[in-house]
């Protein structure tokens, strides 16, 4: 048995959850925050048999896309003044961890 932790952009989380639920995968959804932009994310926890791991990862990958976003960036000049300029960053996609489960109980 494996435990999958998938960190997905909040923009994609509803679509990912719907896809996993439609395929009958048991999923727990947690609101999380982090990363360069300190943007909202969703962390999914999915416990599955070893032979279903690739199918879960495929569903998550299919429904969580990478995209670019323009964000303001601030720098300090020699004069002590601040200057703001736009920076293009890549957001979205997913970060997936697959962990071994030594023991599983449902009580």
C-alpha cells in the first residue's frame, strides 16, 4: 500500500478532486499555503494499493497544469528608494510524494 501526498494549486484543486472521486479513489483534501508566491495550495492525501499509484498520478497530472503568471517584484535602489517591476513566474502543476505504508487500519 502507498500513501500519495499531492500538492496542487488551489486553482486546480476542484478539478483534481472531482477526477479522483470519479475514479473512486479515497481522497482527503487539506488547504495549505507555501511556495515563492505564498499562494494557496491544496494538499491531497490518497491511500491506494501499489498497482493504482500510476493511475492516481496520471489523473492528478492531467488536471493540474503549469502556467505562467506575472507578479510584481520589488527591489531597493542605491538611493534607498523602492522600484517595482513585473516578473514572469511558472505556477501550477503539482508536486507529488509517494510513501510506503507499513500499516493501515480503519477503525
